[in-house]
């Protein structure tokens, strides 16, 4: 009786994502070992281990390689597979092709599961290609999920007719935090949809919400790279800004992509959005002033074309669609904006922060005051602002540029309107009846 000791073997695929916005991004290391005799397997595994370590050492100190566990083919069953003893998988799924395998992987990733075990039944001659195809399919389905994976690995064992695929992964937020984001984003999106906005206005609403409610910081309780931290703690870094924007835009029906690139030598993340068939860059992080300024929302990086973005951002252009339209460039000088109907009143960064009005229907701007303005708000037919041409004193003016009048003689900032009162800060918080 012929003893079936043709084996193996194990293929180890390490895919490491550790602070992906502050490293080179995603790195995929793969080594394939096919059917071999026992004495050949040991030599090839040692060689494989050394080769992978040499590569991954440049990417992460957390990379690890597991040695092979032989799989013995039994005549009555065809194959017997032993599961790894280090960690017990949470669940099992049986698949028969690359698409089903990708569906299973994505189900685990999108539910923020820490481990998985997938059983494959079928011809294993192309098992390494099947796993690779499945992984690439699963990970490309949703930038939001991909962006929240901090580290993960896949390894598999196979015989001639079956295989087991094992995954271990960690995330920037817990399943509970992911559920928090889902619930709250749904509520925010519902409030935006009530306003019957155009797609451009929806993108602006996302930009404004994130910028107005977030301070750029890495001093947070949860990971500053996650959408959860930006939403729950009102703080975070570019990755969290971009991932939250991605979730909000998707739920608003805006096609979007998560972009990983650089500003100088520092890793950075932002979004691409598609409007009327054209792609535009949206960098909510760089639209948020640092240090944080209450009430200040910028649009310098709102619906930007490639050429403008490339002045201070870099990315692998071939990985993303081209953005060539400049139709919304009129937004890029807007700071401290307040909207009244189809007009935006703003501090023009291109004209020494003078007070301007932008007509959203025509895209045309004009100056309405020579005063340098910040913290602009509107109430009952008047614009109120801090007048930096006159000591940052509180000032009011009509939207047509008439009736400009200084209201106090103190440095004033952080204006907002609530319950028929204008609130502002001098040496303390004050209010004025409207």
C-alpha cells in the first residue's frame, strides 16, 4: 500500500498595516511553496523564512513568521488538517472559490473581527493564487474598512482537496466603537438630507461638520487615527478626519475614495469625491486651522484639482482617478464663512482677509468692506464680525456693505448666535440681545 506522504505545505502571507498613514502604506509579502517531498520542504521553509524576514524587517518590527505544520493526506478522507494551537478561531466558513473566499474575508474585516478561519474545499493546485485574489478583492471593497485595519496577517495550510485559511487582525477601533460611528453618522446624514441640498452642498456640509467639531491632535484616549475618535472625542489626525468623511460621504450617496499620500516627508490622508462625473480632492484636515479656531472653516482644500493639490501634496497618481476640473476653485480663498441664502460672506485670504461675498449660483465674488474680518456670523439682517482693521473690535455691517459700525472697544473673538443673542468672547464670554 502506497503511503501518501506528499504534502504540504504552508504558505505564509504577511500583510502588515501599522499606522498606515505614517509609514509607506500597505506592504504585501508573499512566498509560495507547492507540493514537495519531505526533505525538500524543510529546506524551502527555512529559505522562505529568511527571505521574508529580510524584507519585512524594513517595514515593521512586529512582523512575524510561523513555521510549517505538515498536513497528512489520509486515503479514506484525502486530507487531514490540524488547526494552529496558539489561537482558537472565532468561527468557520466553508468556501469553494475565490469569490466566496473574498466574501468571507470581507465579512470578518467589516465586522472588525480579530480572527477568522475559512475552510476551502476544491482543487488546491492554484490555492496560493486563490487566496491572493480573494484577499485583494476583499480589502479593496471598502476604503473605510481598509483604513481602520492597523495590522493583519493571513496564512494557510493545504492538501490536495482542502485548505484552511487563518487570519489574525487588529483595528484602530473596537466593534463597539465602529457601531457608535455607524449610528451617529446615520443621524448626521439624516439631518443633512432633510435640507434638500445639492451634491456640492452635501460635500460642503461634511467638510463643515468635521472641521467645526474637531481639533487636530494626537493626544486622545482612543486611536487618533480612527473615525470614532474624531466623532466621539472631537479630536484626531488626518487619517481619522478622512475616514469619517469617507463614511459620511458614502451614506450621502457621494462616490468617494480614501487617499494615502504625503505632505513633504510626512504621511497624510484625504479624500477624493466625484461630482457630475468629475473627481476632486477634499482635505478636511487642512481645511481645519491649527491651532483650532472656533467657528473657522476653510475651503482652501475643498474640491481641488490635481495640479493645485500637487503644490504641497504628493500621492501615487496611478492608484487614483485623475482630478482635472477647476470649476470650484472660487471656494479656495474662503475663510470664516457664513451662508445667507445663496450667498457666502467670508474673509478673503487672497486679499488680506477683507470682507467678501460669494454668489453660489454664479461663483463670482466681490468685496463689500475694506475691513479685515474674522469670526463672521449673521443675524436679523446684519453681519457681525471681529474687525482686525480696528483692534479686533466687534463690528456689524449690512450684507450689501452699508451701515458698518464698531460696537465695542475690546478685542473680540469666537462669535456665535443662539436664542436671539449674539455671544462673543473678550476677556470673558459676553452676550448681546439681537
